[in-house]
C-alpha cells in the first residue's frame, strides 16, 4: 500500500518549466531512491512532496490526504530534510530539536522520550549542548535530521542527506535510515551515491529534465539498464531518455 503518491507533477519558475511530468510512489516500510543528474528537478520535486512548494499541476497524496488542498494536515505527516534548511544558531543542538518538537504539539514527556531515542540513534550526545553556530557540518546534519523526524512522521523526505559528510557520519546517517525503515516508516531520499541506493532501497525513481524516465524496483532498474552495476544501469537509462 502506498503511503505517498505523486502523479504528473509540474512546476515552473519564471517561465521555465523545471518539473514537467513526475510521478512516483512510496510504499509502507520501503525506501525509495530518487536519482537524476544535477538540474533534473529532484529538489523541486521533494519540495513539492513536502508542501514547501505547490505544484502547478498534478496531485500529491499522503495516506489519502491531498497535500495541495490540506497542506497543514499533510505537513504533520511529513518529516522533511532540505539541503538549505538552517538551524537557529544561538540555540544548542538539543534546544533546536526540542523547539521543533514543541511546535508539533508534543508534550514534555513525549519530547524527552523521543529526543533521548534520537540522540542515541544518531550518536549526538557529545555535542547536544553546543550552540548550532559552532557545530561541524556533520553535527549540523544530524541535528537537522533529528529535527525533521522528532514528531514521528508517517513518511520521511530527505534531500541528499549524506552530501558533504565524512565516512563515519555518513555511516551513522545510513544506519539511522535503516532503523527508520525497520520501524515501518517509509523514506524517499535523493542522492548521487549509487552505493547508498544499493544498500538501502527497494525502489528507484529517475528524473531527467523534469520528467520521470524510470520508476520501479531495483531488479527492474538493473533489467532496464541492462547491468547489475547500478552506475552503468543509471547511465544507460539516461542515455535512452536523451536519445543518445
């Protein structure tokens, strides 16, 4: 059963159509990797899924809720990590997360329990009391991820969650995504790292020039790309889409 479905999405900026025809779905307990070259429309698509942008055309539903018609209701069901989201610099890592938990209406005990769980899962105890403006890139990313999921969302949307991270922090983030999956929460994330897709995903969706050119399982992806090596399969699918 699909938790999130997007159908024929389109979005333009200043007369230029960035997303032309994107459709995808995320099933309960699954992880979907969103792939595409730079400028393909991945971030715009994820921002539409998260309610940060309204599509010009198409439909998005999360567990039956129309995201465009009922954005406030839908937003409660989504955990969104944007590549450009900032933290409140004068608040500590812990204070940032607790603040957003309270914005979601969580009571004091629920905030305490959930935060302790996330601090363990993301290995955050060493920097919880540091102000955000003094955190390293990896520390900030862990804090951003915890903030995005503190309210137990029904679906999680991550925009390149491991970009710019060192190997150890990347592994922590990957382990966290696996833990989220084990709890039954579906995840869609964009990445340029095909090894992450191989490790984490059941399904892949590929966007090129604002158009979905593949949406299916990993095995279907390899079959369509005529290779068991994901990088090769990805390049083959893009070349076919571009008529090369």
